[in-house]
């Protein structure tokens, strides 16, 4: 049953989209900033993983341990310098600044790595799979991606729900001024949110680099897929974002099964249908945390 | 307005004016420049010059349209390439397949762009801010992917404009040049009149504070839709001119997000929220492109960095610097109070 297989592959792909989308959603939730450089930064992480694996010969999964803190530091610095300044300027500034950042990153990557497709080599893991039924085989690597995606989203949810800084983040999200009056340092919360967001992008970027061939222009599609997962799932809900990622993944793999060259288009169509009929998303936030 | 001055009642006369001395100078300068450009092909412009100027005129139209959206409507779109592409395909389809000739095909292409923009607005307007920006981008991707499925439009490989076949190159190039010159004049003037109109005052109120504008009776969604459709028609016009200038339409280039990036750079460099800004920005962008495009990807790295610096530290753009913080206005859109000579009470009837 190739359709069932396509659905399973779509669900697994959804784990990757959810990882990408969670960071985008977190930054928007905390500071109402839509980071248009989100996709480009995921490709930075993919190249970082590639360089580490190629230069040091370390196992690809080990590179995540280095890429994630590097991306988190990059996020912290970006927030302290560029993004906080942009948030204090006129309303359009954050959108324009992050768009400019995306253009800069994409073209720097083009200069450094050329436009050639590359991917992070994981050896036999890339092709190994578990046979479930005669027709359905689950790739080991997509399964790992999915499990990591679910675990990370679960951890993030717990972090926001149960820790003091997590509560500070939700408080800032609900009412910035009130949170500030309660003694919460907005700048600290913002920097932390961006650091976490880019840490997630670090994981997602390395997984993306293992999963597919990528090049510097890949950031555009990455941003769009992350955004679609957020909107399909509904703003403000992390589990919704995971579901949104899975729905987008299924739409793309089933779409590709039906019309081989139109998987991405059918993903967009599902997004537009949700926008038309359920603009708040399929799983909007009911209770925070 | 009356005030007491040394015991005698004095009335201050106040006049409301839109035009300024600089705007009269501006109109004169523009009229002379347009007249000179119009006779250019007979006198001093080579075919290459004319083709380059068509590109510049296209940039001015694109910058003006993106400025209309973001600078007056408060809508940051990253999906305007959708309407550029529709305009480019529209002129080829109307001129070649419907056989109406390239000049009549331009307004047809614009109407198609406007109609699709109208339909699409019902989806795009469900999002706002940064999500609106990415949403418009998705819509542009969908329109591109759908276009590449249509075999009548050349599918993935694109189509050529053949309506000019048989015309002498100098006649064709000059025709496209005059079309572009007329288009840029009309596009800037229509945008200016739109901004000056009652509707335009609503737009500005809307951009500055949508809630307050709505309370004062501005039809928020309707006004945004007027801007959105007008900007799409302008982008369709630019797309039609690009197709007429290069005679070739390829989906990956006419639907490229780089075109919207160019629009953003033009507006940010020139100055957002003024009519003059995008014109200045387009000239600067065009010049930079001529001289720096050899740098390859570094060129866009530099452009992106300049844009970020301008947004953060010089939000009024180059025109803001040149005009001395808005004192010089070539296209005044606001109203100014001019105080006349004071008149002693009683010396004037009524």
C-alpha cells in the first residue's frame, strides 16, 4: 500500500518541519517578531554541520552538540545587537531587517560554498530502514528525526510550563508591560527566546542537511515550510505546530505520490485551504502552557 | 485666529495650501526631463541606452508600487513577484495568442494582475505583519508553480514575445521605450493622486494607527484592498514592460523573489513613505547594479547590509537627507498652513 507508506513518510517529515517551526513560533510568541532569516539560519546550521563532519571526521550526530550552542550564541548576539535595535524602531523595521539579514546570509553562503548541492553523509544510516509490513518501510533516519522532533517539542513545552524563565517568557508574550512591571527583564527574555529558537534551528538544520541535498538558496523554502506548519497548527500552540508540521509533511508526500512533480504545490494548497476555512489554524491555543 | 496685540485686535489670516515653491520647481524639472527623454530616441539615446532606461523605468514603477503598499498601506509584501510574473505572461498571452498587439496587451496584462490580486487578497488579508509577508510569498510560489503546469504558457521553460516579429529593431526598441516612459509617468502620477485623495488620507491614517483610523470611519479592509490591487496592477505593468524589453518570459526569473528584494532595496534606500523616495532609490539601485554586479554575490551582501543600516539609522532614506527632513517636496501630499499678513480688526468687512 504505497499511499499508507506516503502517509508514514509525511508524518516523519513533519517532525523536521515542527523543529523548524517551533523556533519561528517561539520568537513570534515572545516578541511578535517574525524572523524572515529563520530559513537562511537553518541552512547556516546545515553548513556548519557539513564543515564539522568534513574537516574533523566526527560523526554527524555528534556535530549537533557543537552546532546547537554555536547557533544559540549567534541568536543571543543577534538579538542583543540587531534585533533589539530593530524592535525599537518603526513598525516595519523588524521585517525589513530580518529580510535583509536573510539576503546577506544567503549570499555569504553562496560566496563560501558555491551554489552546488551538498549533503551531510551519514553512511549506511541514510538508506537503512525497518520493514513494518511488506509495503511499509520506515527509514531509520527519518524515524530518528521524528523522535527528536517530538522529544524537543515536549521538552520545550515543559520548559515553558514549569520553569521560572519559561513562565517569564509566557508572561512577556501575554503582556510585555505588565511582565516588565513584575520585574522581568524583557531584553534577557528576548535574548533567551532567540537563543533557544536558533538552538532548535541548529538541530533542525543538521537533520535537514543529512536528510536532503541542500544549497544556499534552500533557506527560502525552509522558511516557507516552517511558516506553513505554524499557521496550519495554529498560533501559540507547540503541539499544534507539531501537528501542523505533520499535516504539511503528509500533504507533500501524498501529493508527490499522486502527482510526482507537485508535492510542494499540494503542501501550499493545504496551507491555503486552512487559511481560507480555519484561519486560526487547526489546533489554536486554548490554554497556555 | 485672532489675538490681541498692544491692545488692538488683530486677525491673523491663514491659508491652506498644498503646493510649495519646491513643488513648482519640481513640476518644471520633471516636465523638462520627461520632454527630453521623450525626444531622446531621435536625438541622443542609442538602442542600448533605451533598453537600459526601460529597466530603470521599470525599477521606478516597482519601487513606487512597493512604497504604496508598505509606505502608505503598512503592508510588507514579499510576494509582488506574483504580479510581475502575471503581467509578463499576460502581455505575451494577450499580444500573441489573442493577437491584440503589444500596446493594447499592456492594460490587459494589468487588469489580469489586478483581478488575481483582488481574489488573492481574501486569503492574504487573513494574515498580518511578518506572517502577511511570508503568506504573500507562498501565494507567489503557488502562482509560479501553477504557471509552470500550463503547457500553453510554455510550462517550465517559458515563452517568447513574438508580436514584435517583423518590426525593425530600432522601431521595436523605441516603441517599448516610449511605452515604458509613458508608463512610469502614469504610474507615479496615479500613485500621487491616489495618495493625495481622500482615500489616501485614510491610507496614511490606517498605516499610522489602524484602530484609530477605523474609529474615524476609514474602511480598513476596503482601503487596504484598493492599495493591494493598485500595487498589483502597477507590478503587472512593470512585468509587461520587462517582457517587452527582453522578449522572453521565464518562470524562474519573472517570479523570482529577487524582484521583490529589489523593490525593497529601492524603497529603503530612497526613502519610504514619500513619492520621491522610490524614484531616487531606483536611480541609485540602477547605478549600483551597473557598477557593482561584477562582484557577484558580494553585491547583494553589500546591498543587504546597506539596507539594514538605512532601516535602523536613516529610516527616511536618501530622499530624507536630500530634502532636508521633508522641507523640500516635489510631490506634496499633505496640507500646510500659510499665515498671511495680520489684518487689524475693523479694517476688513465681515
